[in-house]
C-alpha cells in the first residue's frame, strides 16, 4: 500500500512566530487520505476515503482515532483545535446558495451550527464547496466558477458574517 509522508514542510506552517520548539512530527497516512489538515499543533485530521463522513485524527504519539460526524453531517476540515463540516446537501450550482455549516470539537461534539448565504457574484456555474479550514472565528470554504478564478468564502461561525477573499 502506498503511503504519503507529511514532513517538515507541514510542520513549518504551524511554528509560532516566537520561534518556540513546537513541531509536528512526520506522519504516514493512507494514499487514499483526503482533506489533510492540522487539527491542532500535534494532530493531523484527514478523511480515510472520499466517502467517509467522519475524520481520522492522528497524533504525534502515533495514536489514531476516528471521529464521527453528527447524524446528517460530514466533517470536512480542521484547525485551531476544531473540526468543520456541512450538514444536509450542499446545493452547489445556484446563485446565493445556502450552506448548513457545522463547527465541532475534536471529539466530534457539535459546538455550533449555522446556515450561511454564500453571496457569490459569479452567475456562471458557481460551485460551493465544503469548509476545509476552521479557525477560532472563521471557516474557510474554497469556491470556483466556470469562467472565474477560484476564491475563498470565509464565514464567521459566531456571527454568520460572510466575506469573499479573491
């Protein structure tokens, strides 16, 4: 079975500006892993396969555990000690789509659910994806459209404010 080795490059992205010795160790994960993200300074989160609704968490101590999504939801991203996801169906191809978003703790327990209007201004087959990154205040959702450059929609999961970063 092929494996993917995540190493120093990934660790370099999480080192604090203070130069502290906190580092993420290299990890081997399955070649079918999808949506690999840092859940926190010592833990990777990834989908074992594209059909999984939960995420696998793998710590620096090499322990691995599966975190299940709440019923009707899919976990899709991580960051800042949080997991992010969607519930229900992501509509995908219409202007001003609504997305039911989920923010959960590393145990999968829901912390917040909100419906956000994705205020895209591209009427040419805009595609609304799932959140790939979670922060203390914002979720990041990559977007794309037929004749437009890709952009990121950010949603403040405390207030519901939506911003497009182009």
